[in-house]
């Protein structure tokens, strides 16, 4: 029997825990024994509501390595890299796998590069073309440090080709000549897998939403969540949507957003209900029963599309261009009037999006197949 491939997977934020679940199912199933994974949690999201709950409800093995958290971003980045380098030195993995575009993604890619270990980047090739976004810098740098670039969409492949990267199956995969693979989206895998499970949960009953019309909204990006004026404009839009339609807007509040909202308590937002952060399954059930989604989250944009819900993107750009138009999403930024106009148009249109650009629901298996064939 061939020696198993040993990978160190670096996660640290809510979206990465969810994505890791898809690969974890493949590694426990058809690829058991052929790929051995060690999971490292950087501590980027370290509170129970944003971290522990996802491991528990998605059945993900607890991380083998948990790095200490640090509320100061600059020093936390250094600590993450040091902890990842230390783990690489001890475990000697064949490759380091990272997801998405968070600080944990960049820390994992940089640490592996410094240690001479190849990197596999899941969700490679995404571009918002907004260099002011920290996520854009993270994803570009991770891509250019990687040996394997696993793209969720054809657009992502095109973006990499525009930056001078192209797949050459004749050459061995290296950082200079990376392997580019269109595998589909692991989040699509997860939505298909978990939607039926989520529907049996009691979150709608617990929130008193059974049989009621409501929308789901999330706001967590620093550019909005840390800006009281912008955040107030977004919540004013939510209230106006309720006034025009009777649709209540349910907002699971990210810890970052809660801090800014605390300074805006004097503002009455009728028809807007803030709740504690939800686990992945409860949020999936909430979105599935909703009339629409309003969000600045890249992951929730896609989940809305996968579940056939119109989505108002609370940003001026998106790295998921496939969601616009037939994908059922529209860009509205943080301007109150734009958000309200977009939401009313989408609620009236009642047209289901078409999630046909994100693969066949087996992205995790395709990733494993490529790694075993080329690593």
C-alpha cells in the first residue's frame, strides 16, 4: 500500500470550519487511510459562539493543535505564523492546506512557504478587484504562494490565467508551476449535505417565526461593522424594508457588530430583531425558510443562491460574480436607499436564482483526487 499523504489543514474563522467539514467527510469516507489530516485552529475566532459550536454540530474532529488567541491583529498574525511553523517543524506534513481569504489563510500560506512546504489553496482565484479589502490582499498572496490552486468556478480559473498562472499537466506541480484545478465549491457540497438536517431543527419555533414572513441579514465586515454611520444606514434600510413589506428582518449579530450597535442604542429600528450568533445548521434553516437575505458575507451570499433565495449584497463588489443576475443577487453597498430599492425589487420579483456555476456537489472528493494524483 502506498504511503498516505499527510496534510496540515489550517483553519481559524467560521467559514473555514464549515468548509473543512466537507473535506473531513471525504477523508473519513472514500479517501480514508489514503490522506491523513491534522487540523490546526489558529484561534482567530476563539469564542464559543463563533468557533466551538461549528465543530460540535458539524461533527468535525476537534483540532489537534489550538493556537492561543490574541485580540490585537498585528501581533496575532505573528503568533499564528510562529505556531504554524512550529507545528510544521514537528509534524513534517507533505503539504499545508488553507481555505478562503482570512488572516489565518495568509498566515498558513506564509508559514508553509517559509518552511519549504507546498501549499494547497481551496477557493483559489477569487477576486473582488478592490485592493482596499484585506481579504483581497490575503487571497491574492495565498494564491501566489500555492502549488495547488483549487478553483470553485470557471471565473476563478480565468482570474488566475490573467495573472500569468496556467495549468501545465506535463510539469510536476510546484509553486512556480502550480496545478490549477476547477473542482467546484465545497460550500455547495455542504449546503446539499446539511440542508435536510437543518430543516429538522427547532430554530424557527424558538424564534417564533413559523408561518411568518421574514428576511435574514448579517453584517460583519470591518468597513461597515466598525463604522457607526454606515451601520446605522444599513439598519435604517432594514427598518424601511419592514415598513414597506411587513417582512421582519432577523439579524444574528457578530461580536464586532454588537460593539458598534451598542453606541447606536438610541436609534429605533422597527421590524428589526437582533439575535445572538447562530450555528451553521440553525442559520441554514433560517435562510431556507426566509423570503430574502441581506448580507456582506461571501459565504452567505452563496448559501442564499444555493437555497433559492434572492440576496442583497451589502457591499459595492463581490468576489462571486456568478451570483449577480441569474444568480439572484444584487450589489447595494451600505446606502439606505439603494438597499431598500434592491430588496423591494427582489421581493416583488420572487424569482429563484440558478446555482449552476458551482460544480456537482463533490468538490471535496475532486480535491482529494487531484492531490493523490499530483502530490
